[in-house]
C-alpha cells in the first residue's frame, strides 16, 4: 500500500458486543488490498438498521450472533491506497458506498449487484461497519465528493441512495403523484428524491405533527395525518412505504391507481396481510427496495446542485465513544438524523 505519510497502525472502534451493549476496542487499522483505498472516517450517520441491530439483535434474516461494528453511512478522506490504485487519490474526500459485491455472479453481471448473494455489506452480520477510525473499501466504491458538500451530507448520500433507488423503482417521472408513508429520515429524503425526479405531487403521511412539518420543509407538497384522513381517494401513481407499519402499507396500496406502483422501503413487521383483490384488480406492481446500485454520483449531483438538502436533517451529533447515545437519540421527540463525528 501507499500511505500518505504515516498512517496509524491501531484505531479506536465502537463494537456492539450484545443486545444493547457497546464497548470501545483498540484494533489494527485495515491494510488496503490491491484494488482498495483506506479511508480515514470523518462522519457516520446513524441508520434505523443500526438501531434495530442494537435493540433487537436482528433485522429479518440477519442476526447478530458475534461482536459487530455498526455504521454504514460514512464519509472520510483517502489516506492510503492498495498497489493497484493511483496514489493521486490520497487526500481525496469521499463518500463510501458500503458494499462489496462479488462482481462475478449473474446478478452482478446483470447490473443488480445489490442482489448479489455473495454481498459483503457494512454493519450487516458478520461484516463490520464504520463506527471506527479507518475502513478499507474498493476504490470504485469510494466516491469523490466536491468541496461544496459537507462531510455530514457526504455521509448521508447513503440514505439518499435509498431514496433514489425508491424513486427509480417507483417509476417516478415528471408529473408523477406520489404518496409516502412515514416522515422519518427515509421518508423525508425520499420525498426530496421524488421532487428531484419531477414528481408534481408528493404527499407524506405521518401521525406525528412534527414529522409532517419536517416533511413539508423538505420535499412534500402536502402532508396528511393518517389517523384523521383516508387517503384511498388520492389514487396516486406510486406509493412508497417508509414506515413499515402494516396498516399504513395496506392503506397505501388502496391509495394507488390501476397499474400503479407500490415500493416497500420501511423495515417493520416481517409479515403483513396483503389486500389481494386490490393488487389483482388494479394490477399493482408491488416491489421492494434492497439498498441500491449506482446511486452515489447522482446523489452527489443532487446535493451539489441544491436539489436535495441533507445538512438540515441532522438533529444530533455524538463522538465515537458516545455511539450508545447516538443510537438512542431517536427516542427523543424531534430527532431525525444523528451523526457520529469520528473526527
Ligand atoms: Zn442506512
Ligand atoms: Zn455477485
């Protein structure tokens, strides 16, 4: 590897050691392999998935059964490169796409590397994440960011990627009418992505007034309180679930026009009773979003051009030795997105 001056050999790592148990450890700094870069981590966003692993020890089929480093939304600076990487990248600010597909299987070859069965994804058991000082990543998954994008916003290109993937899957085009259930970080970011894709109407549904207010500030053209308003009459082109609540998913499906699209993004109940006649009689296209492929360059463009705002979504900042409070910040009213500032 080609280091930039002297790179430390050991680093501080925040490790999930059990359910609701975190500890600091000293570990060796990874050595970048031939096609990898070593990134000195700057900011890491706290994702709902990190919180699920911390509180419940699992998400669907992914179970934490050994110590795990959480965190997969990150930005930083390249400080060393593997033998096969141009040393001119040292010093570059990057946003990390936190996944390593095999690049050889049929899904990878078809361009759907998010569905690669051999995927190694940060902070998904047993692969360690980014609540630490240094990570190694394949060089083409360390995406350069312009100076106009802050380190925090660069980290949040990861959840924006989920929003972009949802907008693509939802076939959002100029003029689309979209209903989004859930005004949390993913709902608000997806609303902004939908706006950038040209949606004419973006209705965000959330029972919490503060979240509706947030959604109205960031992308939503209207908001509804689902405990008060029946959305069935909306008959939107696309419904995106970003909350995982069964009643919201079913109500959202009923709110889609014939031949419209339903995109499941939220994690919540593993099983939901589906309104089969609605799906059949309206020929709904029901799909999910599992992460993303090739979204960082577009995400960086949308932020750099002001079409998507990520900085104002940050409601809490914590140090690397304070990850536990960062993971519990969502219990505070008004909390939207927490950042762990590694440096
Ligand atoms: Zn995430
Ligand atoms: Zn593959």
